[in-house]
C-alpha cells in the first residue's frame, strides 16, 4: 500500500539541509515578510520536501526553500525550533525531483523564466522528451518551445526536422 511522504515527517538539523541549484521560484520581499510572520505566529505548518544524499549525508530541498530560508535568516525562529526543520523525504531521480519542484511551484507561485529555461534545457540534455516535460511539469508544447528559445541553445533543437521552405 502506498504511503505519502507527509506521514513520515522528520525533524532535520538545518545544517544538514542545502538548497537545490534549479529552483526557479522567487518570492517578493513583502511575501517573505508575510511568510516570516506566518511561521512566527503559526509555526511550521507544512514540511519542507527534501531528498537525502547518502554520499555526503545531506538533504537537498525539493520544495520549501523559502520556509528553509526563514529559519536560516531568523535567529528567533531557529532557536524556537531548536535548529530543526520539519521535512518530508522523497526518493526520486534528479529529473523527477526537478519536476516535483516545478509542480509545487506552479501550483502556488511564479517562476523566474531564465531558471525555468535552464531546467527545460537540463531535462532535454538528460534525454527527456517534450512529451515527458509537458506531462511532468504541467506545461503546454508552446511553453516548452518558448522556454527552449529563451536558452538560445541550438542543441535543444538538434533532433528536429525543419521545413525547407526557406530554400529557393
């Protein structure tokens, strides 16, 4: 029987957690202040989603970077929580973790277009098809095309057939 990761939330020392390098989500200063106020008044009501790297005994954030940042930057929150961040641990390959990050972000916020383009480029370089990207990131074919165009990487289009209409 499947059991969602949220049923096994663990308190992980902040020092054993690191950000990922691919999160395209950004939060404006006013919203960060609101997040701080929310955590100060209500505590952590949602765990941070992480992936465990046994090679260096560290946890990498999949979702919850800004909740992590609040504890990292605010001594009062860090001390109140005894330096422990509530986390749900998932075990997925990097491409699926990237897709999870995007799904979490798209469900509630905005992204940085350049970082989204980089994620699409990385997924293409990993061999993921447009169909896989569309399905797992909740994107339309047009969105994927636009994000590929932003990167300016010819490699993203190397396996595509183009019309010869431009030839005379």
